[in-house]
C-alpha cells in the first residue's frame, strides 16, 4: 500500500505521493488511480480519480524549503509544469515545514511560491511566444492564426497552449473542437487548448482541454496564465494588472510583470489515505478522512 493525499486547486485535482514511497511503475500507477470512473475515491473526495499524480521529494534542509515536483498525467506522460499542481505542492510542503515560502523544482525551472491569506501565489516564469520554445512548426509566432479551423494565439507558460478568444465559453463544444487543435501537425509536442471570453469585471471565463489528461479539466493554471499572456499580446489587458480568470472550478488571479507571471488562487486538501499498487489490493478508503480546507475556498 502507498500513502496518498488528495488536493485540488480550483477543482484541478491531484493525488500527492511522497517520492520516498516505492512506486515501481509510476505510469501504471497514474493510469490506475487517475481514472475518472474506477480510480481513487473516498467519501470526502469531490470526484473519483484525478488530473494527475504529483510525486514530491521534500528537501527541508534548505531555507526556504525546496521540493522536487514530478507530475505524471493520466496518460502516463510527464508534464514539465503545472500551475495548480505546483500550488498544491507548495501547500503540501508548508503543512510539513511551517514555511510560508517554498521553492519548487520543476522540469520547466525552479518556481517560488508564497502561502498567505489569499491562497497560494506562484511565480510561473515569463511566457514566451517564440516558435522554437513553444514549440510550433513555424518561423513566426502564431498570433491570431487559424489552426484546424480555430483562430488561436500560441504561447508557452511552462507547457504549450493555444488560446482562442470567443464570445461565450459556455457555448463552445470543447470536446468536439479541441482534440484536432491539440494534435495539429503545427504542434510537434501537442498543445493545451483554451477558450476564453471577456467578463464585465475585466477578467476572463476559461475552459481548457488539457494535453495528457486528454479531456476538459475544471481548472488549468498554466492555461489561465496563457489566456492572460495572449490577451496582453493582443492589447486586451496591460502588464501589471491583476486579471481574474474564472475556470469552471473557481477563481484565479494572474498578474504579468516585466519578466514573470504570478498565479494566485485557493488550494484545498480533500483527504489522506492509502492506495494499492496496480494489480494488487483494492484501494483502501478507510483511512484518515480529514478534509480540512487550506487557503481560501
């Protein structure tokens, strides 16, 4: 049996496993536990399964403490960065160390996170439209270019994103439109697909089809940053503004600076328990059922 905890950031949910736990096949473990129909469940869980598994290696001898984060997605792929996942990782570390600042080592670089009254704020790094760094198969940045019939602006915010601005996200057939864009030939590594609509408060509504999950998720932190970066590129917002972004799972706030992007939002711990390795014993849901809220809800 493997010790697990379940966290979510605005509905983007993750199973957290201490990297010291012995999990011989992380890909199979992720596919098993993340399945939305048959995966990890619990009386205090909002949903069965998860959007990914965070394997976290805590290095608390440093000040501030550091954690190495590896996100294995339901399809077995490893994502270089995940904004909501990193915010969950930061809170997990804070609960163990008492720190209000955490350094998170990801494959997209080291990110600094602060835990405060407004939730968890993380430095996401500078968004880039550079074709080689997104990457896209193009000599020029894709800004309001048509990909598989959809006008998108493409940016990397730790992982590649295609952003389409629409009048109303609720009317978009995400499952019907997004997969062709996500798998378009112009994206050699694929791309997440975001739909954004302007709100009267100056922010944006968001819906995201996530690469690796291969479905729409309730929230996507890198996607919220991508929407804001694309909006700034198109003159819809200005750097320095605090932009509210509303995925289905809640409210995030993004602020672009001259060389970074800040992502802020709530994190909640749902429960702790144990799970069996694949092809072993069934998942044990009779463990610690603590579902205390962490940060703002």
